[in-house]
C-alpha cells in the first residue's frame, strides 16, 4: 500500500509541476513577450523569412489582442468590441509592430508609417506624409538566391527578372528617413499599382502600416475588402519587435544547421 501511495504522490507532484509551468509560460506569453516567426518576405531586408523574435507586449499596454491565440482561437476574442487598452503606451512612427489583422485576426508584422490624423500617400514609389515627401537615398541592391524559402516555400520576386531558380535575385534598395529622423531600408521591385495610391486620412484611434519590401507587402495601402489590411485600430496592436533572436534559412525553425550565423540577437531599426 505504501508503494501505491508513493506512486500516486509522484503522479500528483508531476501534474502540479506541469500545471504551474504551463501557467507561468501562459502569463509570460500574455503579459511580457510573444514569440513570432517571420513567414513572409514583406519586411525584407529588415526581417527575413525564418527570423525568430520575441514581441515586447508591454510596449503599448494591453488589450484583447494581447491574449494568446492557439490554433486560431483567441482567449479574449469575446472582448473584440472593447476598444480600450490597459496601461496604454503610444507607439512611435517607424516602430515594427505585430498586430491582429482587423478582418481575419491573423498576426501581421509591419512598420508603423501613419499616426492618427496623418495624411499618407505614395506617389511614383515615394512616400508622402502630410503632403511632405519622405526622402529616399539610393543604397545599392539587396541580393539573395532565387529559391523556395521557409515552410511556405515562397519564391522571392526580383527586380532583375527574369531570373532562374538558383540565380542571384536583386532588388534596388534605398534608405528612407521618416519624420523624426528614423532611417530604415526599403526595397523596390517594379512599377505597380501600389506605387501610386489615393491619399489616406488616418482616423483617430487607428494606424497605417506598410512593409519595407514595398512592392511585395499586403498592408494598409489596400482596403480590407480588397484583401488588404486597411487602417488598424489601436486595440488590435500586440507589441513591438525589437530584436531578432536567431534566424532559420530552412523549412523548419528546428533545423539548427540552417540558422544564419550573422543574425543572432540582431537589433531592429
């Protein structure tokens, strides 16, 4: 009988340990940091497919979107209509932010371009904020091999197309300087519809996002009814991305032999 009691006690202790470990992990994920793996090339060259990072969730306070989402189910989804934030912090123009897509609820990561009240427009590939041209300085080309990338096996678009598989894929890049002085690199692939947009007036309580890979990004330039992001409500922000922890160039994040040696603990701008 003593042996049975010992075994029962051991199982009980294991269950307790697992419970507290899961609770702690859930609290950390809800309150402090959320892991995020970059699935697409919309933020190249700042973020590459396969970059793994932690999102700082206390940067802007907390809303329903701060709760974990597992297999498409958000634990606070019932509060979607609540537009507030607890311990609200204001995002800054140029922040790289993870947010919930206003229509699908999918997690997106883009750069914050337009603040509430801003007028945003793109003309001939150049960004204008409040009718002021945002300067770009040519900065050579971004080069990568044209091949399938990441678990989704996406193939990059090339500015020097046509390019065969295995050849060098190039995109002209430029340093863009946002109001306030933040510099970051943007890519240009071709002349297309998204290079000339209407003027967007950002509503109060909303934000306007764009990808750094300007010709390969589904963002606020496209309305939600057209499959885009549109304006993003403040309550849909999850947190700020500050640093890449490591980066996998393979199909899986666990394929450590494909991790990029130059991207450990890389700061983001």
